[in-house]
C-alpha cells in the first residue's frame, strides 16, 4: 500500500512538474524583434540590499524569448539570483533559427551548438542572446521568475548592477551585448516582469 502511494505521488509530481515547466510554443518569425534598452546611471548612489552593496550601472529594459532557464540553490550567488534566464531577441527569437541550435545552461553560463553550419552568423548569435543572472527585487518577482518557462516571452525592467561584499567578493554585470564567455553575463536587479 505504501509503495503504491509512493508511486502515485511520484507520478503526480512528475506530471505537475512537466505541466509547469513544459516549453511554450511560439509562432514563426522574430517574436521579440527589438534590442534591449540600456540607459547609463553613472551618478547613481550605491545602496544596501540583502547584506551586499549594490551599485546601479544602467537602467535596463527588454522583451525577449526565453531560450532556457536554470535554477540555483547553493552559494551566495544563488541567494541573490536563484534563476538564470538565457534570453534571445531579434533573430535569436525566431523559431526557425532556434530549431537549428542546441541550447543548454550550467555553471552560470549559456551554451549553444549546431550541426554543419550555424543558422545565422555566430556574431549575430552573440549580439542577440545572453545568459542573465536574475536578482528579484521582492518575493513576488522571485515567484514570477521561478515560474518562467522556456519559449515564453518576457518583458522585464530593472538595473544592471555591480555587487560587493564586505569580505571583498564582487559580482559585476556586463554592460554590453557584444561580449561572450566568462564575465559576459548581465547581473539584473529585476524590478518588474511580465510573461506571455
């Protein structure tokens, strides 16, 4: 009897998990055609948040297609940013392009690969997609971030931030969409988010 209940519970959880994490299908063409918007905040004052010093570097706004989500539970980065979103805009929001790429995430990075030849020039992949570390400004935004599914369209606003701890640890956002590799991710203090 206990074994049967355990199996039923596991199946139920598996079904619930699949339903809430299944990819969202999008129609043809670029579904998020615009580039992210960024406005410098050079004179913005630093502030304390969650025991760290945050220095805003830019106001940030974008609409993008979610290429992947990765949740983190351990470490100080996870305490700040429990979710990374790999996001694409312009040609990297087009299902025809994405169908020819293999996309994955891990170790706070986003990876892509292809067979034969890339569907668009690699530099366009770099400049139209990014892995972003999402720091929720409050518990409601955290809940929304954790519910984002691959394929969704997200609209978010916030700040690109540099973070420092009293022991010398730092986490700095990229301030450009043209970089790639280690240090190229955006660190976003998310102040509003909508998912479609």
